[in-house]
C-alpha cells in the first residue's frame, strides 16, 4: 500500500514561518486560524503560493476539501461552527512559543485509493478516527488535550489529507518530533487502511457494498422482529410487562432497565432462536460480522473484540426498545380503555339519573293534572249545587 508522508513541519507562534511552508513572516494565531474567510483564488491552491495573514492556513486547508472539515470538536458543517473553531485555534496559538504541527498523508493515486475502499471522506474518517488517537498517544500528546483538524484534498493528481494539531494546555517545549514518531502516524493509518484492503480482497466486492449489505441484513432482522411482535404475546414477554416499573424512562440502556436487561436479553435470544425467519436473517448478518472479526484479527492491534460486541449490543438495543415500546402502547391502550369505561359508567349513571328524573317529573306532572281536574270538578259541582239552590231545583 502506497501511503506517503508528503510534509512534516511545525509552526511556532512569534517565530518565522518554516521555509517550506506557504507562510511568510512571523507566525500568528490569525495566520493559523484564518479568522477572515479565505478568498479561494486559484493561485492560492498551490502550496508554494504565499498566504497573507488574513487568509490563514485553516481556511486554506478547509477551502480545498471535498466535504466539511473534521475536527476534535466535531464536523464543521456550518459557518457558526467554523467561526467558533477558528476562535479556539487563536486561543491556543497566540502566545510566543505556542506550537502547532502538520502532517500531510497521501495515497499514490485515485485507483489505489479505491482498491482499499477509500471512496469518500467518510471512508477516510473511519480510518483516521482510529489512527489519530493512537498516534497522539505514541507521540506523547494527550488526545483530550489536543485540538486538531483535517481535510481531504483532491485538487492534485492524488488524494491527500492535511492534518494539523496543537495542544490546549502547553506541555511540549519544542516542535521537533523524531522521525520515528512521525512515521507512527503513517503506520497507524496504514494499519487501518490495510484492514480495509484485506477485507476487499476477501469479500470480492467493493468495501462500501459489503457494508451496505450488512446494514440491509441488520434491517431485515428488525423487520422480522417487528412482524413477530405485532402478532404475538409470548408468556415471557407478558411476564416482563408485569414486572416492569410503572414510571421512569423505559429504554433498553436506561438506568431504570438495568435489573431487567438480563431478562430482556433472554427474551431476545428466545425470539431469535425460536423463529426460523429471524434466525436465518440473524445468522446471515452474523457471517458478515464474523468476517470482519477474522479480517481485523489478522491485522494486529485492531480491538475487534469490542467491535463485534458493539454490533450485537446495537442489535439487542434496537430489539429491546421495540419490546419496551410495545409495552408502552399496551399501557396506553389500557389507560385509554379504563378512561373509556369510566366515561361509559359516568354516562350510564347520568342517563339513569336523567331517566329517573324524567320519570319523577312525569309522575309529579300527572299528579298535578289530576289535582287540577279534581279541583275543577269540585268547583263545577259546587257551582251546580249553588245554581240548584237558587232556583229551588233538584237533580232527579
């Protein structure tokens, strides 16, 4: 594999810029950070062009990249993040004697890059995220005390990466790094890239295609589990639902689930082993994981044990959360049914009360009408008697 270190240099604040750099004059925080936006001139793309102070090296590296700048503080995917990161560069590179280092790694050509699965900046990122912390420790830098950024450039005939780093709290008194330490970055990066190349050779397909297939298989497992959970309520699942707390965060990895996780894991294992469709998808997916494990174990110092464990844990987390989500739905439905039953009971009582009230009203009205009729009959009878008395008449 043809990985080459094109440039190795350091910058010291307050001192003359290195003769092999694009800077002229004394180094300042402004020059390194590029606080003002780089103009992006075509002539500034060449390394031997002179960069003035208000253009800055940060803006040089980040203005020629293929995507957003990667940094120790995250991906700079908007202007606000870029401005904040530039402030950090100036914060840690502003006093005389402050140091910064640069390393440029390159691949021979684009064909070579594709052979080892470097199709995009994300592929470079996967390798450098592992290589950089190892290099920093080896070279005597504490990763947590290191501010760094890197950009992938493709404006030449070969892809290359500019890596720049500096200390937050100064521990290094001189910028010189022995060749042995500088070569370590190449070695650690090559190691990670070698993993990719060997895998490509083993699987006989493009690196990215292999991982796409792995992800598809992962999703197939989850879809099969979804189908199973939507139509089955196994005894062990119902038992879990009776055990679970009524309050708190119901997430697989939450603190509240700690004592229930072994039981949930057992349920997940039973689902996988007892359902042929799920078991088949799981075995197919696991073959990819095992292939990665075998490949990386052949390349020393790759910490693959944590990789396989992390992949399986990710699967169990997703399935565990699906089981818990079903429990939340059941609980919500029960609550809704209870509220509905209560509402029905209230409505029924109200209706009965209304009916009772209506019946009472009818009785009262009937009694009142009858009393009126009786009273009217009484009055008519008295009037008739009075009429007969006055006229000295009798009813025969």
